[in-house]
């Protein structure tokens, strides 16, 4: 089974590399399912690496999964927020993008978690007004769940 997983990801990588760069951010109807599949594969490998506490490998997979447009991209960005915690500006950037893209993708609990992370990251980055705004959103989110 393990060989097949590696073989599958390698085949998808080759297909991905054959896609014209302009279609990676604005995929055509035929390209979108391919990008969704490849993104999901990279995301899953990132989660597995994170669970094995291989943070650099996980970050590499999530970074690759967030480098092109696919349906669940916000989930990869959410994972990246915690992996780049030592650089709060980067955590804020990834978190803001996940928040923007994740309205239809993230569950309510994931949105609340993301808002909480954004409060902390903005505070660490010295962006107190933004932290306060996210805190207010987080309070509203908590009331929903």
C-alpha cells in the first residue's frame, strides 16, 4: 500500500507540473478536479507528517498545497498558522488568507480556532487593533457553537 501512495503522489506531481502556471490560480473546469485531488493528497501527507511530529516535512506539504488554488486550500493554510508560530507576521498572513478562503470550507469549530490563533498571532506581532477585532469575531463565533 505504501508504494502505491508514493506512486500516486508522484503521478499527480507530474500531472500538476504539466498544468500551465496561469491555470494554477484560476483553474479551468477540467483542471480544477486535478488540483483538488493533488491538494487533498498533499494536505493528507502534511497531516500525517504533523502527527509524526515532522514539522518541517508537514510545513513543506502544506506550503505546496497552498501554492495553487483548490477547494480545501483554507485547511492547509490553517495548519500552517501553527507551524510558523515563531514568526507571527507569517502566521497572521496565512491565517488571514485562511479566513478569507475558508468561509464555506472550514467548520464552525475550525473558524473559532482560526480566530483564536489570529488573536494570539496579531498580539505577538504587535497588531493590537487587529487582535481586538479578531477577538470580537471569536466571541461571536463561540456563541454560535
